[in-house]
C-alpha cells in the first residue's frame, strides 16, 4: 500500500484496516483514499471480516478541518462511508480516545462497533457551524432514536462509552489493550456468523412523538439564536424518522454544503484554530524548559481567590488558601464547599470526585506556610497599595524560583513586580469571574517577566482547563481596555437618545450574549464607580460616566440592589425598562447639552462593535496582543461575543477593512468625536489591500 496513513493487513480470516494519521487521525484525502484502496484489496482476498482501528491516542476525530474552504479532492467521505456500509463482508470498528464527527459517522457505517471504556463519542460539527455531512444525521437516529440523536447533534457534546452502549450506539465495551481486545471481539463475532448489518437499512430506533421537534426548538431558541446549523439539524433528524435513507442523505448533503460555505462556519473554524494558536508565542521557543508546579497558594479567599483555588484543586494540584483572619478563611472555604456541592447537585461532577478535590485545599493565616509552594496567585482587593504590600511579603516568604502572579484586571503589573526583588518571577494572571467556570485567562507579561515563567504559566493554564492568551501591560490589558471603548459608546448613545433596552436588544439580536447595560447591572455599577474614583476621576465629572455615577449615588447598583439601568423583578430577576432612568437620561443630556435624535439599531451595533475593532487594532499595533486571533479569543471567551461571528478582528475582516475605515470616518463626521479616527494599523492594512488575518501568520 502506497499511502502510509492507512495500512491493510490480512491476519488469517481477519482483514485489519489500521489508520495512522497523527495527531488525531483526521480523515484527510490520503486517509479516505487509503480506506478505499484497503477495501479494494479486502474485496478479493481471503478475509471473512474487516476490522477498522486507529493507531495513536485516538480513533478518528473527524474530517480534516484544514481541508474545508479548499477545493474538495475525491474520494468524498460520503463515498467512503457508502463503500464501508455496502461492503459484502462484515466490517467492524474498534474505537478508543475520541470518535468524533466524520470519525463517528464512519464507525456508524460499519456493521458492528466496540469501544474501550474511556472512549468519548460525539458529533461536534455544530461547534464548527456545520452539521454531520456524512450520514450522521440519518444513521444516529436509526441507532439511538431521534431524541438522543437530536440532543447529541445539536449540542455537539460527546457521550461516554457506557452511555453509547446503553443507547445502542456501540455493541460492546472492550477491556484491556485496544488491538488484542478488538481482535478477540471480532473473532467472536465471526465465530457467531455475525451477518452484514447496514445501519442505513434499519428503521429509526424508538420513533419520537410528533411534537418532540417543536419542544426541542423552543427549549433551545435562545442558545441557537442567529445560527444556521441548528435549524437544519432539527429538520434532518425529523427526516430520518419520516423519509428514506436516500432522501435523508440527499437533503443532508445540501444542508451540509450550505453550512460549510457559510460565513458562520468560516468564523467558527477560525475560532477552532485560533484557540489552539494562543499558546504559540512569537518570541519564546516551544521547548523552553518549564518550572515544575506541584504546590500552589492563593492569597485572598474572596469570590475570585476561592474560584481560582477550585481550578487548581479540580486539576489535582494541592492549593493553600491564605487569609488575614480566621473567619474570612472559614467563609471562603465554606463558599468553595457550597460551590462544589451545587455542581454535584446539578450532576456536573460526582460526589466522589469533589471529595478528592476538596482534600487538595487547605487554609492558613501565616505566610510562613508558603515557603515550599511553586506558585502564588494573589487575588486580594484591586488596589495598588494593598497589592504591593502583599508582594513585598511574598518576596520575603517564598523560595527562589517560585512564580508570583497577580490576579489584577487593570493594574500595572510592572509596578507590582517592582515591589519585589525578583521581578523576573512576577506575572499577571487575569482570571474572569466566576474563575472556576470562565475559560479565559489573560496571562500578563510584564517588562521583566522571564520567558520560562510565561511558558510555564501558559502550559499550566491549559492543565487547569483555561484558554490562556498572552497579553502585555496597559490599563485593562486586552479585554477590559476594549470593553471600555465599547461601554463608552453605549453610554454616549443613551445620552444621544437611545434607551437602555434599545441598546441591549440591538446588541443581543446581533449575537452578544447580553447587552452592555444589562452586563453593567449584573456586575454591579459600584465596581466601575470605585475604579474611576481610584483613578482620580471625580464622580459625574465625565460625560460618559455621568449616568452610571448618578445611578450609584441613587443607590441603584444594578441587580443586587433591585435596580440600575433597569428595574428587576424581585422574584424572577426579569429586567424591566424604567421610565425614571429615561427621565434621568434626558436631564443629564440637557445638563451636558447633548442634542437628542432618533437612533437606529444599525448605528448602535456599528458604534459598539467598531469601537472594539478600532481599539483592538491599536492594541495590536502597540504589541499588547501578539496576533488578531488572540484578540478574538479574548472577546469570545471573556465578553460574550458570538463565536459564530469569529471575534471582533475576524468580523472586521469579513466586512473588509476598506469598509471599516470608511464607516469609522462616517462616525467621526456624525458624532464629531475624534476617537473615531481609524487606528493607523487599519489604515495601513486597508491601503495595502490586506486583512488583519494576514498578521495571524506572523508568529
Ligand atoms: C466533520 O467531521 C465533518 C463531517 O461530518 C462531514 C465531512 C463531509 N482536523 O485539540 P488539540 C489538530 S467536522 C484537522 O490540541 P486535544 C489541532 O488543530 C470535524 N486538525 O488536542 C491541533 O493542531 P496543532 C468534527 C485537527 O488532545 C492538534 O490536532 N470533529 C482536527 O486537546 C491537536 O488538537 C471535530 O470537530 C481535525 N478534525 O483534543 C473534532 N482535530 O497541534 C475537533 C484536531 O497544530 N478536534 N486537529 O495546534 C477536537 O475536538 C480535539 O482536537 C480532540 C483532541 C478532542 C480530538
């Protein structure tokens, strides 16, 4: 066999097709062609059954995503799958690791399936803006029934081997080492004269009642808002129940191609690779030796500190929580126990796992207990003087080489590092709240942070389940600096004549998880108020915070006080527009002499999103972020930006930078605000006919 990614071997009565295409055995053209060639060989040899298995850490994890967007090369995956299902000898598949997307579709076209116990099986295409395009929408309902099939395909979440066995997706769990166990199982089937059993010829398992689709669409309406694939998926699963395989496959192909060629899928594929690119740092070699991190301490047992401690404990890393008084410590530890207990109640984790994680957390009031830790994360009050004091104490208490990290969202990490005699060991770690849930972690590189400290932190972040993005020092780093520009536009629009509901609805309809004013109410308006005061900005002295400051002075702090930009129903927490705020707005606009006008939703979206784009471009030019795709990842994972729009920088490219520059100039004209001057980087790229994406490859 010419192609090295698929090997065929005749083992007495068994023909073994072994796929070996690291790292995840994706179904590249070479693999597809290799399988067809293997089938040709097996057709005429003395094999009585074929066994498909994979080398390396996983079964096939799907189609090769890098091939999407290029001209398709034969054979197509549906053709390979049809050849497997229609093969005249029984074909069986042995799964391990992950059987995902096209990988699971291929397995479903085999006549029997078995898996090692820790295998995960799923159809995650929806996360790439796609749907299963090689029969998955038609074969999965035939095996597990339409209800579970719809849940799996529209969530993209994989299931365990046990669940797959219970649901009829696999026939057997394999024990022991993959290959010998798979061969034993196949020979048993052969001994039992197991017949060819094409999945496509089966009727749908346990057909659902007539309104299951309507229920599904209603339950998921909010989650799927604005997305193309989920509607098609529901239609196709229904078709599996009511139409022939041939008809179902034909419609599946049409829908798959519509999704594959859509801007949404291009955006989500960009996000897939962008998420994995964040760890590749332009100036730090990938093989930089890492510092071992075996024990960690977290300073401050408040909401943030507790959440951070949970991240380490849940990853099996012992963590000491440090407080200044016993009752603060006790409260913090109680809160952690409660959080874990809630997760167990909701079925997220087992009680057994959580008990083990809790054993990883201890508490102390004494910095002397930090002598042996390898990393400390400070999560005290967001105040420079307090942070400097803590870092002075850490410098004295911690061993040489211990990494000292500050969880700040705005402050100057260089100044904090200067409070120690070891600035090379100091780094910023901006976790997002709730820290045990939110995936994003901005890793802030200060001027003197050592390369191995950065690399260690980036790797450690992955170990605790985060998506780390390396950023440089500036006020607010990448995310909060951009947020400031975005939130400023929301405030100005209110004073110019929009209402809070209008601004929020426009942004939510565009795809943001929550509008900016609802976010402000959720976070608490007092936070920004305090931060402005700490920066020496007097309350109500600046136009863009005049409304927020006034609300705080009126004790309208947001959801926690029952009112902010909105009023909140005490029972349901539903937000209601408040005429009092509209009146307040008009008064403030009069006071500042801001003329009122009708404002359309398109202007709201343009102003908020282009403010992000312009600030993002300035951040890139200053080298605060390494590449545009890093900025996208920050905004998607930390600020509710719709992933199917690819992030603000990808979105700017999709508009075309010429269009972006022209619109920025129009906005300057319209508002008279010089802040709309296009960032020089945008001008440069637009003039050269280039995209922001052209900078992604510069690493
Ligand atoms: C599909 O199947 C469509 C069909 O229905 C229809 C077709 C007609 N292709 O994530 P990792 C790379 S759509 C190409 O860091 P892990 C990845 O970029 C597909 N490359 O490892 C990375 O490269 P690098 C449906 C892929 O252990 C390296 O492999 N399937 C693919 O944390 C390691 O990846 C999916 O959506 C791919 N399919 O996680 C599954 N997958 O080292 C997508 C990975 O250069 N994959 N790479 O940065 C995953 O979810 C995870 O990669 C997996 C492993 C769980 C498998």
